[in-house]
């Protein structure tokens, strides 16, 4: 089983629609969770951290379910500029003390005019 | 966040040669990381480079192939040694800022390497 799993998509969504992505992680000891956004041929950029209580940043809402080990991202009123690959990322300190971000393979989103 | 630059931005190299990639940050950071992103895939951590200690390598990556230097708190290099076409990839450095909450990392623009 992959450490972080995402539906690769692609998700093709009309402008103005709401879209949701889910991500599951395998290690219950994971400590922090993030959504990154990666545009084509660019580096990943932090979109938002995911807090235990859930958090919202404008049109974006992130949720964490530790019991079921999944993370979600909801994008409301989608814009053309939201077209990108969204990476689910999990942070863990291993038994050897190594700190590590583990990336999902990403979900590709295309917003259609 | 931090301003992170990488050199070179891209290179085309012959097999058997080595390339050193530089990563410069505009503020002092304790933790720097090197990742690889192969075509169509997500990021894989190569190693963690902390100033004043040896780099810690992930499974599948070894120091002889990917030597790393971390001479100070704003700079690191990654060398890809004895390159083969399988090393063609994007190499990214990232930093974790001091005092940042929730272990957020920020990425440089990447170095696109093609090995012929």
C-alpha cells in the first residue's frame, strides 16, 4: 500500500463548480498534513496546512479525519486559475528520528470555461 | 516563506559525468531537503541536509551517487555523480523555516536535468 494515495484524475470541472479531492495515508503516526499545488513545469507551492479541526482559506476548505486516515480538499466557486495538480502531503518523524514529507502522486484538476 | 534559488535551472549532460546543483536561501534555515521528481511522477525525498552534520539519505539513495554539502545555514549543494539517462529528472531543494508551525516546507524552482 502506498504511504499517501490520491485519485490521479484528471478532474475536468466547469468554472464556478465545487470540486473535492480526497487523500488517504497509511501511517497512523503521521503528524502534519498539507495540500500543495503544482503548476505545470513549476515547483510545488504550499496551498494550506490541514489542521485537526479543519480549516478554511477563502474558497478552499481542508478537513482531516485521523480515525479514517484521510484528508480532503474542497474548492468552491472554482476559477480557471485553479487548474493545477494538487498534491496531498503527509509529515512524519520516523523511528530513526528522520523528519520526512511524503507526497501523493497528485490529482490533476482542469477548470473548463 | 523564503526566497529560494537554484542553479542551474536546467542542464543537458552526457552519461558518466557529474553535475552539482546549488541551492541558496535568503534567510538562515536549519533544515534543507533535496527531492527528485521524475517525469509524470510525484516528489521523492533524496536526503535531508542539516548544517553541521552529515546528510541523511532515504532508502534507495546513497552518498556516493548523491553527495551533499551544507556549509552554512543558507546554502547547500547536491551532486549527481556518474550520471545515466535514468537520472533525468527535476531536482528540487526545499527548506523548513525556523519557527514554522506544522513543519511546512518551501521549494526552490527546481533544476531540470537531462542525461543523454
